[in-house]
């Protein structure tokens, strides 16, 4: 029978390697917490990962406990540290506590989780994982979240896997378009899927390069993750390996497939549906105005893309094809007049309505040069919404 002290050390080390799937599948806790007769080592490691996440959520004291209470703080600390992936100092800053207090609270929270695990699993070294755990987790996340920023999720995942990638001498090369629209999948669920994908790729690669390519395709976003080294698994084995990840996704919002094998490597492709709400491109060099417009638009169920650079505005309008452009006329470098001319004359953007919002009293000239509506600053929410609805 394993001692409580050893069990406590196992729990602590498992959290330190929470996103290292290769490490977790051989972790000592697997046989005590995630063992199942028909499960492979890889599957047990994946299940251990989910049990560790579930334990953090079990610390949640619920809405009746006041914020910043001891119970609330410990749950929040573990969530920030292991679910959001923040460093200890960042967690301390978020909770407005000292670094020394962070370590005290961390130790107390880890002890609480260890006691939960000890009471539930230590008595039996073969305690099975409930088959519905993954489905319950997916349903819980889906109720809270409906969309995610793919660039933000990728950045967080690569940060969490940084040590593992370094140890296996794997270089990641990311190529991603700017200003991607939100995708129709929850942030945490998307992160779990990407961690699973990269975990699989890392298992089958070493001393090589992983290429992550993100492009907009037919109104959606395509993420391809490819390895330069030949895969160790057959196509059939790869499809079997990602089947649990595919079950987590809901087509057509998200679809994961194995790419056709290439002579120089193998890869996986994740297709994500973007937010179908009408997209508005805001072009203004005033940060306060950008924030104000975004507040007005998101409150009225528009999706927003914003930029303070005139040159970027033309590229974004061409690639993203927004429902309308809100444009300021007075900007440094290339001013709004040049952007108006370019957008209204280029074949790829000439059909996009343009709403001018400016302090300049040049309505007639703006309309003559291609604007559809002219609004004089300052602008309130009602006027902006009336202008956009007039474009329908």
C-alpha cells in the first residue's frame, strides 16, 4: 500500500507535468487513479490529465462563498496556475497576494486535492475512471463558452508545452494570419483539443520541426500541424489515436482529420467555423474611439475587427470581407481619404459599404469619393446602429 506522503508527492509531480502527455502516461499515479484493464498507456495518461483538471474544479466553493475567501482563493489560485497556465508571480499579482503567500496557499490547495484523491483512489490501485467523465467535462465547458480567440489559445498551449518541446529538441514554426475572427468553440475546450493534438505529434517526433499554419479558408479557419520527420504510426493508427479528440468536437463548428501522408512527414488538420455574426472593420488611430466603437458594436451582436493603421485596413478588408467599414479620415501616414479611395475602387473591396466617422465637415466630398454614410464625431450608439442598419 502506498504511503500518504508518497501519494502526496505523486500528486504534486503530476500537476508539474500536467500538459506533458508522454510523461503522464507512465506516471505512478496512473495505476492508482486512471487504470482500466482495456485502456492503453496513452489513454490512461490522457485520463489522468482530465482527473487532475477535474480535481481543481472540485475545489470551487460555489457562488454562496464570498470572493477572496480562503476557499475561493485556493480554487482561483489552482485554476490560474494549472488551467490558465500562469506563472507563480502572475498568479500572485492576479490575487493581490505576496509570492510567499502564494506558496502557502498553493501548498494548502494541493493538500486539499491530495486528500480528495487519497480518499477516492488510494484504497484501490485499480479504481476505474467513469466513462462519462470526458462527456461531462465537454458539456460543462460548452455551457460556459461559445467562442475563442485561436491565436490566444495557440500562444497559451505553446507556452505550456515549452519545456517538453525543448527537452525533445522540437522547434515550432508558427505562421498565422493577423486579426483572425473568433471561432465557434469554447476557449478551454479548444485548448484541450490543441494540447491533445500537439501531445500526439510530440509523442511521434523528436529533434525535428513542427509547422503550425493558420489560414482563413471559405469563411472558416484551417489550422495545420505538420511534422518534418516521418510518422511512426500508420494512417489507421493515427486516426484511431485522435478519435477521442474528434469526439470532443462538434461538426461543422470544428472538424479534426489526419492529413494525407507526405514523403517528408505527417500532419493533422483542424477546421474551425468562425463567428457568423456580421463583421465590422473599424479603422481609427484613436485608441479610445476604437474601444468605444467596439463596445457599441459587440453590445449589438456585431463581430469586430479593429486596426489603427491605414495600410492594414486595406489588407484586412480584402481578406476578411467585412459587412461594413467604419473609417476615420484623419490618420497619420496614409490618411483616411486614401483608404476610402482604395476601398471604393479596388474590385475586391468596392462592394463593401463604408461609414465615415470624422470631425471633418466634408460630408459631400466623402460621399462623392465612395462613402455610403457620413457621421460627424462625436457619435453615439443610436446614430451608429441606425447607420449600419440603413446599409441593409
